[in-house]
C-alpha cells in the first residue's frame, strides 16, 4: 500500500500522514487495529486517542509502541476526533485519517481514502458502506441493525437536503482529510454530534467532500452503544442539530 | 359570567403592611446571603450582579406596592397577580438560559483543556520513548530511510 503514496510532481517525498484512532474501552480490539494500520499504511504515524477509557485501552495501545493521547475523562467521540485533528494540525501533517478502534474498518480501505486526499481530489473523504449498492447486496461482511438502517436513511435524507450533495453513509467514522479540514475541525467540531454536523460544516465552508465506497466488517470487540430508545433520541437530536447548523454563519470565525 | 369577571378583577394584589415588612426583610436577607457567599468565595462577583438586581427588585416591590400595579397596567394585564407571576417566570427563564450559555462555554473550555493536556502528555511520552530508542510518534525524529 505504500506505493499509493503520492509522487508529487517529479519527486517522491512521502506525504506526512497521521492516522488517528479514537478509542473508548476497546482493549480487546485496539492492538489488532494498530497492527492492521501498520501493515497497510507503513509510512503513517499513528495516534490513539483514548477517550477516558476505564479499561486497559491506553496500556494496550502503548504496548504496541504508538503515541497515545489519553483524555482525562470521557467526552464523546467528537472531542476525541477533534484531539486527533488538533494534533495533526499542530504537528504539521499534510494528511490525516481516522478509523474506528473496534475493528470494523480495514486499514487497507483507509489507504484508499488517503490516496484520494493525497491526489488532491477532495479535502475530506468519507468511507461509505452504502455507496455501491451491488457491493452491499453481494457482501455479507457488514450487516447493520434495523435501528441503524432507519437512522442512516433519516440522516441521509436530511443531510442531502441541507448540503445539496448526496451522502450515503453519514455516520461513517472512516475518513481522510487534508490541512484545510484539520484547521476547520480542530476549532469547530460538535462535541456530541461529530459525524453529521462535521459533514454539513465542511460543505458549508466550501470544502470538497467526497464519498468513496469501502468494505466494512463486523465489530471485532465491544458492543454498540445504540439501544432502540437511544437510537430514536440520537436520530431526533441529529435532525435538530442539522436544522440549527443551517443557520450557522458560513465563515468559521466564532471562537469556542 | 359577569360575576366571575368581577371577582377576578377584584383579586388585585393587596399587600398589608405586615406582608410588606416580611417581603422587605426577605429581600434584605437574600442580598445579605449573596454578600456572604461572595465573601466566602463561594460565588464570583460577575455572577452575583444579577442576583443583586433580583434582590433590589424584591425590595422595591415590597416598599412600593403601587409599582407592581403600574407595571401590570403598562403591560395591559388586568390581574396584578398574573403580571407578578409572569414577570418572575420570564426572569427565571432568562436566568436559566443565561446559565445554559455559561455552561456551554465552560464545557467547551473544559474539553479544550482536556485535549491540550492529553496531547502534552502524549508528546512527553514520545520524547521519553525516543530517548529510550522506541519507534514512536513524531516524524522528525525518525531517520529518512525508515520512512519508506
């Protein structure tokens, strides 16, 4: 996969890339995810953002020899992702990508997202499970639950309405981004509604957001946090957030 | 029907001197409590202003009962009791909203603080591992040959 790195016009300096992995109580799967990223993205630096885990996530990740940023208490996925973007921005990485720590996201697919960003075809690239309908039907690698399917279609509808751009996998946690996105997300990122609002925000700021069809796997460890009732609330909240987001100023100058 | 409206119109606030004294004492006690909380560093001055204003409002209402009636008439509310409750309710609503705004700002500040601290510790760890010869983190530290 190292061959995918961009040969920027005539020279072959590797693009400085950070892959960060937000993790909350993922001690069972974190080591395997790190190994996967190392195998498929050998040139990238790895940062694990431990979102206040109560298990041995930090220790396991550290044992793998990667950099670990441990948040002192759980603050939600958005805050963890923002930590990654902040680090990538400050350390001067040209590209960054993130994937879930539960083993659902194959690192080989992340490499494909990064290739899109490195080739400057988009500012933000989302890995979508649903982009390619044939692949969804053919593979039984990934089987979403009913509540997740409902949530996905509701978010898809409203986000498409809000951004006038077609999105299929709005809650995907597999993304690659360049510095423009880093500077936006390290300042403006909803702490508890990371995935959808960030897409809306990026599109509103005029960034090029693109979806790439990817293959995802069943969870390797841990359990999904979504119970039916929570899902319903999650969906409701998401719609409200999207609605409010439409009234936000386009230029991100509000200081948080 | 007409008897009912008549009865409603009659139930304006009629403060006896006794209730007025009680209200004034309560208002003064309330403001003293605020002062005491500031003195003991349990309340910051910038959050106390609004409570002082509330205390002064209570005191003014107790000292000049005509004031409330005047406000009610200005608002076009016939029943002074309704006017009183409405005003208080709106003020409390505004106060609660004000606290939510403050809370949101502080939550964002806490998050950023936690992120800064986490990254600082990660950097310290990276520096430590580098000294120990570990293969971690910061790209600059790694030799060029190892990258490809």
